[in-house]
């Protein structure tokens, strides 16, 4: 359970860092900056969702492991 919790926390933090770094990589109106912005946005949203799902799994299975 500790590995899942650590992984979830790392994924959520990395997603936030990628989301914030998107502003630095997307300066300008070229097609490359739009592509980079889309890739970074997709990665950050995907990592955030996976981190939240792992966190919810840890919370759901916490009581079951404590009773056994």
C-alpha cells in the first residue's frame, strides 16, 4: 500500500509541475507551440487522473488491511 501511496503522490506532483511548465514552453503562436501545449496538457491531465485513482484505491483498501 505504501508504494501505491507514494506513486500516487509523485504522479500528482509531477502532473502539477508539467501543467505549470506548459506556460514556459508555449510562448508564441506557432504550430509547434500549440502542439507542445497539447501534449503537455494531455500528459498532465492523464497523470493527475491516474494519481487520483491510485489514491482512491489506497483509501478504499486501507480499512480492509487493518481488520485482517
